[in-house]
């Protein structure tokens, strides 16, 4: 046997972890590939960089992510990471809406294993920690089966996950807790999404004020930037609604209804948002 003969071995003894896992399917990713990645994947890489920045929050989020072309996996082991996971999912919905893509997926609890093969140098004992990864995940199978049966572009959340998420709120002062809602562990619920990410937080904050935002705030560069993004999303939705494929058009009609419900309260506070809702006769 040569002195420097390398062998491959798993890094640790395989063991399942109990995790919360989000499986997200990017609808319209093929069109995104055709539009941007024909010559270079640079644009799509930048998009995934935004996702990565959100996952690796400056505060410890506890999230782990994996990108599989048009699918995104995000998982964590602690209930305290669930608010970050929900925030990332909302951010993904908004960022991909800007690109003309929708998100459909599921967030579940279950068992998950991620391992890695190492190259071992028998001469030096050194390990190459950049070898292939392996995922064995009953949680992923569960989430995939839920997602594959969905018609609408929504993210379904297992009731058991929401119960664990809400248990985190017990330590908050009473006035900071959202209204309590009972969830059935076995049922699935929609994750409220679309225009709910922190990106549009300044607009929602202005809309929640009792008085109309001042003229100085109305024309602030950050406000104008996010209103421009919402106008871009509106254009994407109208394009999707007009798709010749009825199945695709129906998904975008669903999003147009949510878009209107989110935008109407904002149009009452921001002068620049007048007329941004989507007329029902156009869809």
C-alpha cells in the first residue's frame, strides 16, 4: 500500500437530529435560468448571496441552508430559530417575486441527517473537509410530499411547528404577544407571506401611524426605493396573470389577491402608492 494512500470515511457516526425543516420550490426558476444564466450564473449567484445573508443573520440564527438548483432547504434544531426561518421565507417570497418567480413549500418537524465524506491521508492523518455531502432526511421526504400536493404558491407550516413557535412567546410581556391562536399539531397552516419581509417594514410602519407620514418621510430615498420595488412586483404579477398557460396564470391570480390585501392599507398612507393595487377586471 502506498504511504500516502487516501481513504474516504464519514466524518462522524451517522445520527439523526430532530429538526425543523423548510423545503422551498422556486416556481418559474427555469425561466429565470433562460433569462440570466445562459452566459453566466452571476445574476443567480447574487440572488443566492441575498438568501445566504438572510440565513446567516448578524445575530445567531441557528439556520443551515442547502441550495439544489430550483429548491432551497433550510433547517434548524432549536425552536428559538423558528422566527428567523419564517423571516427568511418571507424575504425569499419577496425577493423572488421581484424576479418573476413564486415560492411553494412546506415547513415541518422531523428527523434529518447531513453527513460528509472526508479524504484521510494515512501518512499524515490530515483530513480533506471539502469532500462530498450526503443527506438522509425523513423530514425532507415529509415536506416534499406536502409541497408536491399544493396547487397554490404558498408555504404550508405543520401545526406542531407553530405550536413550538408560539411557546417562545410566553416569555414576552403580555402587551408584546400577538393574539393567541390554537393550532392542531396534525393540521397544516399557511405561512402569511408576500410583502411581509423586513424589506417593506418602513412602509408598514408608516401605514400603522395614526397620522399620515410627513412629506419629508414620503420622499425619503428608502421609501421611494421600496415603493419602486412594489411597482416592479405589480408588473411581474400582471405578466404572470396574462400567461397563456392557465395553470400558471391561476397561481399568479392567487398572488394578485394577496398583493391587493397587503397594498391597500399602504395606499392610504403613502401618496406615491396611489393606484398601485391591481384592478380585479384585469385578472
